[in-house]
C-alpha cells in the first residue's frame, strides 16, 4: 500500500508525545502516511488516540508497538547510584528501575479489535500467531529491521513490509538483540547500505528510515529501492506534533538543517538501549561507561 502514496513520506511513530492524531491526520491530508506511537501508552490511552484519529480523518493510518524484550537480570545498582548523583545536580531523585512489557498484550488485543490498517513493530518480531490475528483483522504488518538477519526473521513470521533503519536515525536503534559489548548494540549500517543488504534477502517492500530530513534524502532512498521514506526528527517542530518545547528547540535546529548529521557514538544513558549520543550529549559524556544494556 505504501507504493501508492501520493507523497512517499511517512511520519514515524515517536513515542513519548510527538506523534499525535493531529499529526497523523495532517500527513494524510497531503497524501502522505502517519503512525501513532503505542509505546509508553496503556491500552485505554491508545484506544483514545485511535478513536480521535478516526474522527479527524477517514484515511488509513498505522500504530506502532514495542516488542517486549526479556526480563533483565543486570545489576543496576552502580548505575542507579550514578544517576542519583547526576539527579542531585538538578534537584531530582531517580525512580526505582523495573521491567514491564509496556502493556503489550492488551494493546495487541486492542489493535485486532480496532482493525487498525497498519501495525508496525520495533525492537523485535511479533509471534507468528499474533501476525495471523492481525492479518485476519485486515492489518498490514511492518517490522523495523537494521540488518539482513533481522529481515529474515521478520519475513519468517509473515511481515508484509520492512522498515529498514540506518544508524543515522535520531531515536533508539530498533535492533532485536542488544550486544552489551558494542556501543551500538550490534552491526551498524547506514540507511542506503542497509537498503541494499536487506533487498538481497527479501523481495518485501522496504521503507527507509534514518537521517532523512530533506527532499534530496527522500529521492536518494527511493532511488535505492525504498517505496517510501519514514521521517521522525523532521516532524518534531510541526504545529500538529506534541513535542515538548525544550526538546523541539534542542532537536529541531541543527539536526533539521543537516549540521548535526554525523553520529560519532551511541549511548545507553537514556533507557539502556543504544541511542545516538548527539541526542543526549550531556548525559552521554558523563555516564557512558556505566550505563548498562537493557
């Protein structure tokens, strides 16, 4: 379906506030495509966003879910101590770390019931049985991948399309397995190289993501075989986005104009999963060595 978009651009799902029903509806009005972000929301809040989106637009849209990882057994006490000291600089106290599955099962049931047109998954592959349930509900399934091996896993469970993420992406790397010995969590490919590598193992339609902010970037990934380009950072300062204002100022300036395009390293200081250090430079400089893999 993405190859029939009038504008081959997708507003990426950005958890934590930036993705809104208004942003999804606005992208649809101009012939592009938008995703709601299910991450960090409970099922009731996500249901409200889906209903609001349908009130604003009759066009198709997508919802993204985070595939839950295994429960971590890493000793977090040294890192918690460092965070407490860091928090003291700003007069805040860190919370107690705990694992949960982000309400995954309840949100999956919701998407089946709501018959959402497109459902995408990040940080892993869903169960084949869950893909079958969603297919029966009429949903198209997209899985975010960063390598050919991940692409093969996504194909095996029945994905209809792949979102190929290059290391240039401004958010968390969508890797399936995080290698704690590697700052980037595993093998690293730029988006153009990743597109070629993934195309070598599957004929599924591919969506390109990672560092795409200009029309020339969109043209480049389309020429490399993508059916559409998925942009996240480029939409942070949109009027319809729910971006927190300081974040919009910090992320929407140099990054959008290409002056911060290079990723020198990744850090786990934010969540335990690799994210470009440029996005959280201050924390990354002070906490890189002790931030554990999630």
